[in-house]
């Protein structure tokens, strides 16, 4: 398969970005994306469009690779049923155009500021997936790896390639090479008699695949207690499972707790949050209710207040906890929020983006989008740090397309595709027309 071309909206270089920041995601022959399709990833990236238009599909490869690499056992090059993503079978991944079964092949390309990782999948003889990959460094060195590759062919290709080692120094690697698959990755092992053990090429990509934070649309809910989970070595799987544990780890950090409380207050959800440890292995989150006089009242379990608090808490925690360059993928962050809170949420996304976090928000909220555009117009977010990707699906072919829009300094995406803000205007217009007809009918009846 040919490598998808970069979209015209993507910047050729991203020197100001952290070393391992995600800069774009590309697919070809994957689900509803038959043609090569690439979306640029900026500090604030918005995915919008109708239901089943392809927004989640473009993100699924990243989630599949994440859960595959984090799995405790090796279940193949892609773990199809995991905490971040569930797919019925491998044959649901390649594009099927009409009644055709398609080629059975698809490609995924993840571009980072430190490297480019291209994965190519095809149907295996026994119904599974066969992986080959291309790994490219910023020095433009690139090589293709295939499982079972002839050692002589591999050795000749890599004998004198210059690699950047773990300390950041270039070195010439010599020796006998072999390829090993490690879950979602193909690694080159170098048997060097002068080195200790094996020098492994590709280990850098493990952090790239496992670092993203993912908060799905269906989150932890109606929980009176949260499990106390270890967070020292990262947070595999869905990040919403770790929200309580992260808050617990901040209990002795006044500044972190102040920011968390300040952000939740800005959404108008509560007037204080406390965390208590229960029975050694669980955590209780309690929120302060506001009294009739506007003062802090008694505190109650988070399950005893409005649904919006427990649903937005993981979002707020992730935005505060993410490191510069780290990707936070939010599915419908506005879920269960009042319209006023949806607008206020935009400021929290902007704050994270300004810290260098890569925020990808899949949303149906025109209020959230308006809040983001207002931030750009007010100068609180640089125009080059925001991008909108609008997804549409052809009902005749079932294939998806993406229209990308950059924001200008007036906080506008230009001629935005139809059926987003226009839906609200059309609904209001329909209501006014209906109300006017009813009033006229009453006048005629009188």
C-alpha cells in the first residue's frame, strides 16, 4: 500500500513540540477509509461530524496498538478485544466497498516528532493478521521490517545504519540481526559480542504507543467507591479507571488539589472535593454541596450528586495530569454537562493545550466548539495550535471522508461543513415558525 500523503493543513515541521508528541494519524483501507486519509494532530484537535461518520474509526488504530502493547500476554499483532477498543474480528478492519470483501489489507501510520511508525496488515493464512512495518527516524533513515525476514537480507540492509542510542548519541551498529515481534511491534535484535545482551531497535516506540490517555464516552459511573490502583508505572487501559487513584495521589499536593478544585468550580459543579481511603484498597470521593446561602454545605458521596460530576472528573484529572507532548483522547467530554458547563469546559481544554498537551476531543457540542473559537479570538490559544476535522460518510458507498479546517485569528474555521451549528439554528427557526403558526391559528379561531 502507498503511504498516505500529508494533508495540506499539516505543518511540515513541529520544532516547538515536545520530542515524542503525536503529529498525525493516517489510515488506508481501514474500515470506512478506503483512500489514504491523514489527520493532523495539533495541541487542540477537534473531531466532529454525524454519528457513524468515522470519527472513532480514525482513532481506533491508536487504541488498538495501545492495548496490544500493554497486554499481559501476546495475543497477536493487534489485540481486538481490550479495555480501549473492541472489534468483533480481524476481518472487520479492512475496508469493504459495497459487497466486495476488499483486499484484506490496511495500513496505519503514526507520525511523532521523534519518529514515524508505519504498520501494514494483511490477512494471514489462518484468518489472523500478518504485520510488517516501516520505522523512520528524524534523520530520514527508514527501513521495512517483516516477520520471518531472511537474516542475510536484514543484515545487509542494516549493517552500517547510524542509530541514535538511548543516551542520544549516534552510533554505527554491526553484528548479526534478527527480527522478533513483541506484541504490536517488530523489533530488530542485534547480537553483538561486544555488547551486553541484545541491542533492541524500536523500544522507543513502546512509550509512544502506551503513553496516550483515553477517556471513552461510556465512563465509570454510579460508583460509591473507586479501586485504589497503582499509577507509578503509567496507567494502562482506560484513564477514567484511574481518576480516583490519581486524586488520591494528589491529596498531599495542595497546588494540584487547588487546580482540580478550581477547574471543577469553573464548571459550576460543586464547591469542594475531598478524597478518603476506605478499607485499604478503595477510595471514596466526596463533594461539598452548596447551601441555600451560597456557602459550602455538608459533603456527600460523589454518587449522591448530579451525574455530571462523576462523568467530567476523569476529563479534568487527565487534562491536569498529562505531561507536555502526551496525547489525551476524549470522547464526548461534554457528556452530561449543562450548556453553561460545556462552554466553560473549553477553557480547560485550552489550558492543557497551552501546556503542550495534545488534546484530541471528539464532540457533538457546538457550544464546546464555540467556546474554543472564542478562546482563539481572545488570544488565549494560538491559531496554529487548533484544527478541526469534519467527518462525513457517503450513504451510497459507506466510505468516509475528512475535511480539515484551520482556525483564523478571528476564531473562525471559515466555511465550516453543514449540519453542526446550522442544526441549532434550524431547530430554533422551526420552533419559531411552529409557534407563529399556532398564534395565527388562535387569532383566526377567535
